[in-house]
């Protein structure tokens, strides 16, 4: 199934704000705290390059970095939690997610706001916990005092799941075409 993400995003109220590798890199380096962006990808190689750029030490000095991952040795982060630690008895354990995030926030005290990545967020869908993950609540303090990027392999989600993910964020990074989309803000 081939999805035209540009058209889908425009129908959901997004506009493209950048189209070049250089501009996407600048966005990744400068995305502000309180922002929760989504990367839609198909290639894990591209995903890993984008995550590495998001964590680029040239732009993250004095910043705590954290990742939810399957492979803890893949990225050099301050804090790491493996996805298998988030499941008990085939159920999502939101408390583990929140405890990890609170620890990350505590560690970043007197530093820049932390940068957090969920390397394979579509994994929740693969194990049948898409709805539970989407409905789990992250404490407002964590959302307000960190920058988060969730990575979704579009080949692992159906169209309705993709729309659910896209509707809930202000910034979407696309692998194809390599670009960043921002939700249009209507001002009164």
C-alpha cells in the first residue's frame, strides 16, 4: 500500500515548512521543549541517521538524552530503557514509561531540557497495544519540560492508525519526501 503522506498531512491541517536535508537537520537541532514530533519512516537506516542528528552532541551539550529502544548499544544516550521492560503479562505498563521519563527529567535538572526518542513506536501496534499506547497519559510536566520524537515505521501501521498518530502532534518529519510539516495554527 502506497500512501501519499503530503496529501494526507494537508488534509489534516499541516503545511510543509522545510524540504531539504540541511533544513530538516536544522529543525532537529533546534526543535524546542514542549514539542512532541513524529518521524514517519520506512528505512531503519534513515531513521537511525535522523535519531543521531536529533542527538547530535554538537547541539545537545548539557542536555540529557534518552531513548526507548530494542538495542541499547545502538545509540549513545544518557538514559536507556528497552521496550521489553514496558510489557508485563502481555499488557503495557504505563507506570514504567512514566518512571523512566521522570528519572530522565530529574537527571536533567540544571541542564537543558532533555531530548527523548522512541525508536520504534509502531512496535506497540505490532504487539497489539496500539490503542493502549495512544491512550496512555504522560505527565504534563514531562511534556512541558522535554523534547520528544516518536518514530513510526509506516509499513507497520494501517491508514487509520497513521491518521491517529499524525493528528495528535504539531510536527511531522517525513522520510519520503524528506521534509517537516507543521500543524496550521488558527489564530483568532
